[in-house]
């Protein structure tokens, strides 16, 4: 869902922001409370459906954080987006907007598939990620209590199978990606309806983390790709397909809605800006949260400030968070930062952020073996995050393992929605140059 030609509206402006929690989600929204509860209840249902499909239920150690916004508000955080999941952040966020028609759940379903499939199938290629999310994004909640997914949409512009399978290896501007999205969706529909055996082999290969090039050679041999695309086009022209329908739903329990205080709204806004890469706005919102917060300072705000390394002298500050702050404190030596990062991972063994900071601190002092182990642990704890994968490529570069470093870099770029080509080129040159200096 893309909203274009609209001015962004400020999330939470002029209306109450409510919070509702469920077994797997912590959601806030400035939409009517009943609508917020409806959205969270449906997210719980979709969570069950997708966990069954992917044969893996994420154990995130925390609830997935969700911001449900009025239709034009997400553009404040990411331009022209009606909804998105933060793939770069170590803490998963799903940001979504709702329109007037409550029968459809396109944005929420699409973004939740991205998150759960990244956990179940880490290292999946971009075309599969977008294709499977598009395949399941049209969630229709039926009157008999079931969910039907997989509504067909025509494909107006195609790309080749070669271009589709090489999507990860090159940056593509969002404005130019329409044929890739459409063809990926069509191919997944075709496999699900006409070639389930090949789809299952693909899923098994991704679950087993087989190299993508090896899977392609086996499942999509180069000599078959032109003919395969023609079969997919013929399938689309027939307009015959089967949607996926399930009744495997659990009753979801929701908390009593709670109105957020102004400082809490500002803190959420700061976290959302930070997760989407708008760091100056994140800082401004955090300052607003500090200004509005009561005394003594609430633990949630204290933790956020310590995590960002802004403040570590509070007598009540939790020790693990102090170590996290020290691991990136500019006024500490590299050795002190590394010591603090190691302490943080010991005290926070399920924190992807702690392991990512250890990877960075170890790489800084050229302890590349330790950096690689820590980066891989961060990726295991947060497989949806590009930051951990990028850090793996840097550690591999430092070890002189150039081919692996390049593969990890390409994987990370493929996970990004619309990377800036000049940024990708600059980062890639740094990885390659680092390898050359050590080989």
C-alpha cells in the first residue's frame, strides 16, 4: 500500500493515543479504540496462521511493537509509505495505517509476513520475501471465523526470471520495482497452484540455509527460465487459482486499553524515528519526552536514554544498560568499550543489540574472529535486521574472507526496501578494499 501525493500528518496530533497489548503484540494507535482492538486481534490471528505456514513460531523474547496510524500519518516516518516493518532495527516494529474499510488487512498482513518469514527463513532472497508477503497480504476475515488469503491481481508489467532472481545483487529504486513485485507475486501464485513440489523444495532449502545460487541451479535452471515465465503468464491469463483458507485460530486476549501520557507518546515517536533512520527527529522527540516526563524519571525513559549512550550517571540505572552505553561511549578507550560490550552480552544474553555492539567493539580493535561470532549471534536473535548482516560482512572482510563478505553484503542489501545506489557502492568498495588489504 503506497500513499502518494499526500502531505504527512503528525502521529498523535490532537487525539488520544491508546495502548493495547496481546500475547504477541504491544500496540499503540491514534485511531478509535475499537478499531485499535480490532487490528490487534487480527494481528494475533495472522500470527497463528503464518507461524503454521512457515512451520516456525518466533520466540522473540518480547512482544512485537506495532503503531497503528491514521491513513496519511506513516509518511511522517517514511515518505510515501502506507505501512512498513523496520528491517534495520534490532527491535522489530510494524507500522501500519488503516482506512475506512475494515474488511481488508493488506498492510498489516504484508508487514507481518515479512517479519515472521525473516525469522523462519533467514537469508531468504528478496523476490521470495516480497512474493510470499504479496501472496498472503489480502487477508479476508470470513463470517464463519475463517481467514481467506490469496486474492488475485492482474500483472500489467513483467520482468524476466533472470532479473527476478538477481534482485538481491543490485540496488533497485522503489519507483522502478513494480515489475519485480508483480512478477514475484505471480511466480509464487504459480508455484502454490501448479508446482507445489518445487515450492516445498524451495522452502526446505531456505529452512536449511542452503546457498541461494545452489538452490537456483537446482530449482530454476537457466535453460528453463524463459519457458517458466511463459507458463506463469499463461497461468495468469487463465484467471484460475486457489486461495489459502484456514480456521486454525485461537481466541486472543487483549488488555484493557490505556491512554498514553504525552511523554510516552513522545518516547514512541523518538523510537519510531530512530528505527526508520531519522536520527535528528528522534533526538528532538527524545528531548520532548524528557521535558514532559514526571519526576523521578520513568524507567522506560531512563532505559532509552542509557541505551543511546546519552546518560549513565543515574544512581538507579540498571547495570546491563550502563554497560551497553559504555560500549559506545566516545569518552572511553577502545579497550574499555570492548570490556563493557562483553559485560553487556553476559548480562543480556538474549539482546541482539548487546551482541551487535560487541561485534562493533571487537572489529574496532581488529578482533575479527570475536566480531564475527558476535555478529552472527546478533543475526540469530534478530534475523529481520540488516544491521547484524552488514556487521558480519565487515568482520568477514577483516578476516580476508572476501567471497563470504561479498555474499553477506549482497544479502543485507537485498533485505533493504530501496537502498540508495551511491550509498551501496560506497559501502561495497569499503568491504572490497578491506579484504584486499588483508589478503
